[in-house]
């Protein structure tokens, strides 16, 4: 392809390369392809979807890691509707639990909270005030300058922090919680607070029939109809500027030229393949990521009545218990029950590189400590999945470390989850970020 062809604006639109075939990359690809651009997606993994991809559990296929849709996920719900899957969206009431001192406690209603034995009335009052205060904060930037512990002790009190918040932080972040800013708990509370149905004061959560495989299959179909392409199992080796204008991508031993390229992968990949002249290195240190190990249990009996069971017990090796089958109908899972047992660690933690058998043995022992009466004959399958770059660690003044979508080159953009400076990692935020990017830079992708 000649330089003149690369820069041409024709009826077929621009040639656009997207690096990363997760939800963000494919949502961008579908939007840009639908307006007439020739879009080509590169995905290193053998199947698309990234962290939202699917897994073959044997009798059924479902999400590799746990995902849920909240009623307040307006960007995601509208996206699902726009790609023609509104009729596949389901909503169900769910419950939340808390495991402490070898006891299970429901925290699904105000009455449950009043009965919760871990906190005295004054501590419960301060906890409620903290949650309400978090849900009403609009200026998140001032929270970047204080640690999550400083914030929670100030508003909940030391006793409530030690008995309620600290075990949850340790489960989610380990000892690294000491370096995390108060933005972390603000985003967590803000999102979960919105899961409540205002009328019934009950949690309502949603999912798409068939899981996220349904979403990705629809996206792949729409991209193909628009004459775009998604290449899986191909690794990008280099991204660099062309002599005049445009960007070239080296992948699988071949070099392709594009009018514009959008990078959606993690920061460490950005640094390793992208010419430094294209993207500015943030001056305040690199991005640290949390990884996750997730054991999925397929059983013939339901384990817990909760969608999420928080754990305040350092003897248990996993973060929580996600009872997916308390939300998802069992006809989606061949009459079996699906439960996720995740553990979050830093992406360089040696635990992420342990064998599946080692992890399985440790997690099953912890599982039996929680459920001593469970009969192993009711286990239909055990699956170990892991991801190294799941969620950036929101340390103090985190937003100063982030590469903005606008880079040093007019034809190269960065849109990734490291830019989630004031929200948790979730698929609604992915779609919201895609929408915001296209609103801000859409004129630069206009066909003239």
C-alpha cells in the first residue's frame, strides 16, 4: 500500500487498526466500522473478549470470570440494546452475604444489617453514614490525596474499620490496601449502592442469556458485515509512525499501514511495542496492576443463596464466593450450579504462576473449611483461570500516572482500563469510556 493510499479519505472510510480484542476494542471496532471505516482488530489471545471472554465448562459455556449488570449501568444496557440483544437481557433479585467467625450472615436488607452481630449500634450508624457520604461525593479528586484507611477511619471510626472494612480490603487488595487512595472505596460504594432497587430496597442484577459470548458473537457478526476483520492469536510486535502521516503495525511478521491506530491493551504492552515517540511516558511512575486467580466450581447443588459472599477470615485463601447461579437461571448451565472463588494479587505475585493443581488443592481446602458438610461427590467440575492485568492499583494521586487518549502523534490513540481513574473496572465503564472517546475525538474520524 502506498503512502497516498494510506492517507486517502474515500467512500470506504479510513483504514483503522485497533490493538486489543476485548470488549473495549471490539465495541470501538463495531462503532467505527458501522460508519464506513475499514477496521482491523489484532488480538493476541486465541479467542476475543479479553477479561470478559467465555470458557467451556464442559456441559455448558459461560463467562471465564464473573460479570454482572447493574440497573444503573445505563451505557452498557443501551449498548446491549443497540446491538440488538435487548430481549436477551434478564434481571433478578439477589442477596449479599458476609462470612466471619465461621458464620454466614445476610446483608441484603436493612433488617439484616440491624441484626449483623459484628458491629455495635454506634458502629453501624457510622458505617451507614460513611456509605451515604460516599454515595454523595461528586469531587473524587480530593480523595486521591488520602489513603483509603485514613478516609474510612475518619468517617467510620477505628473500630468499624478494623472489624468491617479492613478484612474486606485485605481480601481484595492484600497488604497493598495501605497504598491505595480513598478513590477505591468511593468507586466501590458508588457502584454497589446503585444495585439497589429504590422501590423494593432489594438488589437487582442482570445478565445476558448465553453470557458475554452472546455479546461477542454479535459484535463479530456486525464487524464482519461492515467488512471489518478481527484477527485472533496474533501478537503485535511494533507500532510506529510512518514517514509522512499514518501509523504502521508490525504483527505476525507482516507490516500493515493505517490512517489511525487505537491501542486498548495494558500499559506494559504499550511500553513494549509502541515507539516512545508516539506515546508519552507518564512522569510519576508506572502503573501497577492487580491480577486474579479464579477457581470456578461446577456443582450439582447450590452452595450459597447469595450472589456475593464477602469473606472476613484470613484463613480462607480466596477473596469471596460469587454464587453466579443465584442470579443466572440453571437452564443456562445445563441444570448445574456455577460458583466463582477469586483471589486478587499484584500482577507480579508468584501465586499467579503456581500450577493449577496447587491452586486447586489450596482453594478446595479453604472451601471445605467454609463448607465442612459439603460432599465432594456433588462437584461436577473444577476450573482454574487467571489473568495478570485485571485492574490498575489506584494508589495516591493515581490520575497523574495515566496516559491520556491524546498522544504525541495525531493518528495514534490510547484508550484502556488504566484510564479508569474514578471508577471500578466493569463493563459499563468500558462502554462509557468508548462513548466518551468517540464523543471527544469523533470529528477526527469523520469521513470527508
